[in-house]
C-alpha cells in the first residue's frame, strides 16, 4: 500500500508541536484518515499533560478507572461512528454477535427512556438547558460502552477523539457524578473532533453533529452512504487541519 508522510507543525502557547502523519497515497474513505488524525490529536494531548505536570499536577485517569466509560454519552463524530460500525462488522464470531447485542441493548434502553431520537438527531438541541437535562437523564441509565471489557477499553488504539482527550486531574472518585462534582478536566488545545465535523460536511452534504458512541451502529444504519465513497485524501485532510488551526 502506497503511503506518504505529511509533516505538520502547530504552535501551542508559543511552543511548537511537530508531528509526522502517515497518509495513504490513494483515494480513501474519510475514516481511513482517522489514524493520522488521532496521531496529531495524541500529540496535542501529550503537550497538555506536560504542561499539567510542569504545574506539579498529574492526570488521575488510569487503566481500570472506567467511570466515564460506564455512564457518559461519549460523543463521537459521524466519521468515527462509521469507522466503529465497520470495525464491528469485520470481527469474527462470536465476538461480532456479542458486540451487536450490547449495542442493541443500549439502543433499546434509550428508546424505553424516550431519549433515542433526541440523541440520534440530525439537528442541534435548541438550548443549553435542554442539552444538560438530556445528559443528566442519559447518565442515570448507566449505559456502559459496548467495547468496555474488565474496566478497560478493548479498542484502545482506535478509541475516538473524546476518549483520548477526556482527562482529569481531580480524584477519580468524583467522575461518578461529573455534572455535580467538581471534576477538574485537563485543558487540551485544539478541537480535533469539532474540526472533523466541519471538514466532513462537504462529504456528507449536510451539517454534522456528534452522536453517543452507543448509537454508532444505529447512526450507521441511517447514514451508511455518507462516507462510503473513496476520494482524494488531501482535500478532507487539509480542511480538517485548517479547521483545527
């Protein structure tokens, strides 16, 4: 497979971040650019962690600490939902059927709670209060990520942007109730997920919104054709980098 190296340099608080991204040198689906995007996102996270440590603080998150995986909506981009759906579909049995059952269980519980259509919507929530109330209702359901195994992520190398960037420096026990406890989130520069929402609009032909990870397969069933076509990787990557900067 032919590949090319793209060198990217960003300045964060006056400090340069240089990353070499490996990008396919052929027409690709936009989800095939995610590994390169994740590499740059990880570099931004690393820079934030170094700044935090320079202040004498530390990230509380550790393997086995899975509060955010057990109840939070985990908003992912449609491109990431497309990639996760393809990932599940490619798995051998019985793992594929096991994961499908977990996703269907989460979808059914959201339907029973009257939250399904709200969280898989194609238009933004009208106001902040409604969004906060919806998040609180979602948390009460305790919908664990389908990929969570023994309090660890079973797709860690392929985890979405939000999972890479959501780090806290406050005690891990506070994450059990993030809307009411004084959780201290580590500030990470840039917004790679937001940049991908903006960059992928041209391919999808409509505005893009995040969707809870547990609805990735349901989203894919509704919008499977939006990112199926292969295209020159340069325009979407350039749009993403421009939006990120």
